[in-house]
């Protein structure tokens, strides 16, 4: 099962999207929670809006208080309305919205029946429900529900050997083994031209890597430490030195791999496919979410890097089919961060764009760039900075953590 989550400012837009389906007899109201009950059983947009008004008026500072979710079981999974209701209810409970008003619609306009859920992020006291790393939590919930309901796993195609890397699940334990199953094949078989590209790929699979430097026996050295990321994107457990995983995951080996990758990329013309796909999808996409979803269907993930104001200052693409990860600027100026920011930056979003989850689904996980933890401090050695924008981000994160500790 795949879940898609979008946020917006207009409750009307989110409700209208689903009620247009109701008018066409392509959808039905399957379940409601803490909503105003209609006397005639007809959930109109006006009546539904009343159910959310108290919550939204309790906190007008939150910019995008509306949440719109689509749950997409595999077409092979034939579930009754009762099972779909239980599925939606358990999902919302685990996501932290069990006490919120929400309405669940069953869409039947395509062969693959799926659910849409509309709710708000403000609770009855006016407090905002935290949505940091919500997508990561959502994926974990989907995996749990797949097991509980006997659903077809969303990553089934990974088991066939095409996309055989599995994200680290920090609660499963044996983190060293899980991390090894990611970094060993990546360091040996994937193509990347910098450590930052390598690190971006690992973050996609819940692994964090940091380059460190120091002195050993009076001589300077550089090394790499790895750690697992939890569902909040924070380092979980103790960091592990690359020497525990073998030479192929160490600093010198990765330098060698970057040089080999440059030759592979040139000789096999690995840039041609993603350049064509990304360019075509970019000009056809109506908004950022559509852009990301359409790329995923072509086997390419994108990780946007944003500053505190939401400005996009970097984009890293992962071509799963060619095992190739690269910063967008490597494909040319037309793929630079400024181009994506002008098209998909926060200031260019509309209510309609942020309130309409895609009706389709993808076999690739929906990941976002993970948060950064300074592992070097745990070893008492200095971090080697490779990117000034990332270093600035780390400093901001440190300042925020200090403020929280003081308070």
C-alpha cells in the first residue's frame, strides 16, 4: 500500500476535490470521525466545513493546516468496505490523527479502488499536530498495515532484484547488519561523483554518513562513520566506523569509486536517459508533487534541498534503473536549483496544487531529504565540510537544538 500526503490552506479545495467525484457517482463517503452528522445522511461541502471550522479558527498562524491523504492498496488486494474503513481508521490513529475530525472517501473512478482522507493539523486546543518527517512515519505505518491486513507489499518489485536495497528500519534492531546491506552494494555498484551525492543516496535508505578527519599516531587521516536514521530523520543508536563494514565503504575506496563512476557515466552515457525523462516530465508537470510522482513512475527519485524559508537551493536525482545518483546541475543549467525553485518554490504553490494528491501510486518509496546530525562530535573529532550550504544548515540545526535545551 502506498500513501500520499499533501498539505494546503484551503479546506474547501480539499473537500471540493472529493465532492466532485461524489457528484459523478465515482466516489462515496466511507467513514467519518468527529464530524457533524447530517439528518438526511448527505455530507455536503458546507456541512463538512462546519466540522473543521472550530479547529481552524483556534490557530490561524499555521500556514497550511489542511491535510489531504490518499491510501492506495495494490490492485490485487480486494478489500470490503468494512476492511477499508478499518484500514483508514488504523492509519489515522497511528499517524496521530485519531482524535481529529476527518472524512474518508472511497474513490471508484478507476479499477484500483483507493481512499482519500481530509482532516486538519490543528487540534481542539489550537495546538498544531507536528508533521516533521510525517512521510517517513507514513511509510512505516503502511508496512505495518500491509502485514496486519495481508496486503501486497509496496516494495514487492524490490524482491525481484531490480530495486533490491531495503531502507533501514531502526526498530528492527541489528542496525549494523541493516546498514551493511545498504552501504556495501551502494559503494561497490552505484555511480556517484561526489561524497554528497553518495550521502544523499544513503539518506534515501535511512542511512547517514559523515566524513571525519583527525590524527592517528601523529598522522592526519580521514574516515567515514555511518549511522541509522529514525522516522524523524535523526540519528538513532551509536555511529559505526567504516572499518567495521569493510574497505569498500571507507574514504579512500569511495574516492576510487567516484573516479570509476566518472568513466562509467561517460562511457555508458548514463546522463542521457535521466536528462530526457526529467526534461519531459518537468514541462508536463503542473506542480511539484506531480513532478515528483511522475518521475517515480519512471524509476527516478528527486531529493530537493530547501532553506528555512522554503527556497529550493539544490536537487539530487536518483536513477534506480541505472544505479546513478547525481546533482541536477550536472545535467546542465536547465536542471539547476534556480530553475526548480522558480517553478516549484513555496511562493509559487497554490491551494489547488497542495490539496490534490495523485490518484496513482508508485512502487518507489516517497522519500524526502533526511535531517542531519553531526556525528563527529560523538567521536571528538572535526567534521570535514564539503558544501557551504549544507554546513550552514548544520549550524542552524545546532542553534535550534541549543535553544530547545535552554528552554
